[in-house]
């Protein structure tokens, strides 16, 4: 049972990581490169991210609970690290959608026109850029954290295989 739960945990985190990387490095750049309107590209990326965020509301707590359930008998440092990272990833996703995403949406609506047509020094555009940078930072945190979680699972599997 323990082995099955560890495989499910690794599969879930791997899927989460893969989707984040695909959205960040394929979907978003492609949308802005291909679509004629940057506004439409932003809408596409926001809608796609929204699906990721909503699925993470289920996946994140579930993976954290599975991580708690498969606590190792011996060393617990890696177990604690991966569990805390999964909780932080879930929390940062909530922050990303509920606070940052909501703020970005309201700033886009307040600017009315396409963002690129707003003067670079406009306070709303500057706020939008700051909130967008925070959103990117949260995504990169989640990508790095997921990679660390997968590494801890690999180390644990290696130790158990030798044990």
C-alpha cells in the first residue's frame, strides 16, 4: 500500500509540475507570439491558468494528505520537507488565483484599453506589471518546489530500495 501511495504521490506531483512548465514555457509564449491581440493572448493564458488553479484546489490538499499518510519509519526530514512544500504550493496557488489573479483582472478592466496602448509610466500599468511579476514568481516557486518534492521522493525510494 505504501509503495502505491508513493507512486500516486510522484505521479500527481509530476503531473502538476508538467502542467506548470507546459503553461509557462509553451502555452503563454505561444499565445503571445501567435494571436494578433495581446489582450486575447492574456485572456487565453488567464483562462488556462484558471483551470490549473481550480484543479490544484483538489490536487494540492490530496497530495499533502497522501504525503502525510506515507510518513517513513526512519528519517523524517525529507518527509517533512515534501509535506511542507506541498502545503506551501497549495497556498501559493490560492494566493495566485484569489489575490493576484483577481487584482490583475481588476487592473486590466480599469485600464479599459489594451495594456500595450497604455503609456509605460501610467500608474495602473505599473501596478499591473508588479502584480504580474508576483504571479510569475509564485509560479516559479511552485515549479521549483515540485521539483524538490520529486527529488525527495527519489531519494526516499533509493533509500528504501537499498534498505
